C-alpha cells in the first residue's frame, strides 16, 4: 500500500489532475445512481448522470457534457482499468511529451471522438428511423483516450515487448492498437454500450491523424516516418491493400487542403525554401504510406527517388547551416550556452559556450574539454549512422533482388547482424566517454571553485560600496579610491581619514585581485 501511495505521489501534475477528475465524476455518478434506483437506459429523464454524461437528445440542454463525458466511467471494472492506464501509460506519455503536449493530446481525444460519435448516432437514428437511440444511448468513458494511448505507445516504443503472467504471454507494443480495437469493441458490445464501440475506433483514428499530421514537436509537425504509417497497424498480409486504400484517402485529403503533402512537409520542417524538388504523378505521394507497386522495378524507382530527395534535403540543410554566420562566443552572456539544431546525420546538437572576458586558465581548459567532447560525439555518431544507412540500403537491394520485397522481418536480420558487428566499437566508445568524463571532473571543480570566489568578491565589493557611499570598482566607482586621497577604508568598508593613502591603494588592489 505504501508503494502505491508513493507511486501516486510521484505522478506528474497533469496525470494526477485527470485521475482525480475521473474519480470524482465517475464515483459521484455511481453513488447518485445507487441512491436512486432505476433503469437508466429507459428512464433517461431521471438519470442523475445526465448532467455530466452525454446523451445525444440532451446535448442542447446540457452542452457542457461534451467536455465532461470523457471523464465519466459508470462501470467499476472499466474505471479501475482506466485509472491504472492513466497512472502508467499516461505518466509515460506526459514524461515524453511534457505537460502541455500531454494535455493537448487529451483535449483532442476528449472532444473530437465525442462530437463524431454524436453525429454518428444522429445519422444512425435517421437511417434506422429510430429516435429512441438518441435518448437511450449514453456516450462517455475513457474508451477513446485509452485507445489513443495505444497509438501514442506505438509511436514512441514500437519494438518494446510487454510480458504478462510472469512472461507466459507477451506481445509487442507495435501490436497493441490492433489488439485493443479488436477486444474492447467486443466487450462494449456484450455490455450493450454502443457509444463505447464507436469511441474505441474513433479514438484510434483521431489519435493517429493527430500524431501523424498535426502534433508539433519543436519545429517538426507530425510524424511521417514509415514505421508510423497507417498500414503498419495491420498484419503484413493486409498491408498491401491498406496501402492502396490509405493512399487514395491521403490524396483526397491533400487535394482538399486538410493536410500538407509530403513535399510541403519536408519544406516546412527542414527549411528547403530554395530547394525545388518536385515529382509529378503518383510518385509525389509515394513517401507517406510507401506505396510500392507490384512491379519490383517500379518500387525500386520510387524508393530511389525518395532517397534522392532526402539526400538533397540533407545537403540543402548543411549548406544553409554553413552559410549562416556563427555568433561570436564573446558576445554571449556570461554562462550562456548556445545550442544549435541537430545535425542531419549524427543527430547531435552543436554547442557553443560563452567566453568570459576574465576567463581563468582552469575555466578555459574546462570549456575546451566540453566543446571537444561534443565534437567527438558528433564525429562518432556521424560515422556510425552513415555506416548503418549504407549497410541497410545494400541489404535491402540484395533482398529485393532475391525475393522482390524487403519486409520488416528481413530487416530484423540486418539489425541483429549490425549490432553484433558494431558491438566492440560501441564498447570502446563507451569506455572513451567514461575516461573523458572522469578527466573533466577536476577541471570542472576548479572552474566552479573559482567562480564561487569571484561571486564572493563581488558581494564583498557591493557591501564595501554601500558602507562607503559608493562602489570601488563597479560601473560608477572606479575612481572613488583615487578621489579619497588622504583617506582609507576601514574593516567595514567606510572612509577613515586617519589611515595613510598607501593603505587605501593596497586594500583597493586586494579587492581588485578577486577578479
């Protein structure tokens, strides 16, 4: 019990807030229904939950239920399950995306699926000519949010393996969205909750569209990687058909201006303002869902075109970074750290440290060691990533020449082989990093100690200036000692006319020596 309380205490603020809101609304609804018995599916006008849970026919009377219905879970078992998922998966997502990104994701999943389910029930009522559906079907619960959580997990950790029952049963996170959208609609159907069935599927689709095209991470909008394509949520035997269907939908969305094309996405996120890379015809849409024709030659041509465009984008980015003037380190504020954009190949951010005007030898040594460490990391990972990509391309070409198609299972063979071949190199790199970090400890301690004494000297001078009516070596008082010829500074910093002028100069030089 103590460990559970400790875990709850350490949860991020947004996760705790959502869990508290869900617990209050759900338990309050259960208690109110328990005190007033009734069949709430038919006696909807007396349902205590109508004030917080969405019913299509009552949305004009209680419009705020569109915002609160997500956090009302009337089933006890589903409530416990939802709170556990919020405490674990929600915590992980908030740590990865930050509080603002996590709340933005929750806002999308709590509003768009509810509104879409509302419209779907209206359409279903019109088709079946049954207005009773609008009154008896309650919409709400964490179904859409938890379905979206599985999509977020697939994006962040697709290869992680979840094991349950002491390892007897395991599955990859990459398969979790498919399992969730397969199992939970059956559960909601058995419970007679049509709204839950709709929310599970809509939550999955809305989360994918938001993360794929609209969620902003720094300067990057969406995630257009092949590992997060829509077809990757389905088994491999169904992926060719899903690719073609999703490509048709994608082209229609681009034509309507709902989402940006692949070319616009690259220009927006990489900054290819002056780079003209246009591909006419179907190949223009080939990158998003990796639509590869059955003919291997056509598929190879499409992929080679995509590789050419990525190479041009990387080259243009390097040229723009090289052409931009680097800021003078001496113009930075003291202690300021300037961090650049990640390198296109190594993914290492360049560092530029400020150079104080009164930099000591120890501080200079520590600064140069930090910059050398960043450069060594950049060199290693640039060479490592280049070697990985070149080997991967050669492996894919070999597999396609033999079988006509390269699947994820085929690539897993290359990944394992590359890890075995590069193991010794990475071990040596880790040892070099440890040796380098240990060598930086003493210079860092010396630089820190000298900075402490510098700050102490500044405080002493400030105290002396306040006691003596001015600052000796500040912006205004450098000449105060010279103007006080015939006087000196006593122990408190005040002017004493009985001390020789030589003592004044000697104490002033002592104060100045702290710099």
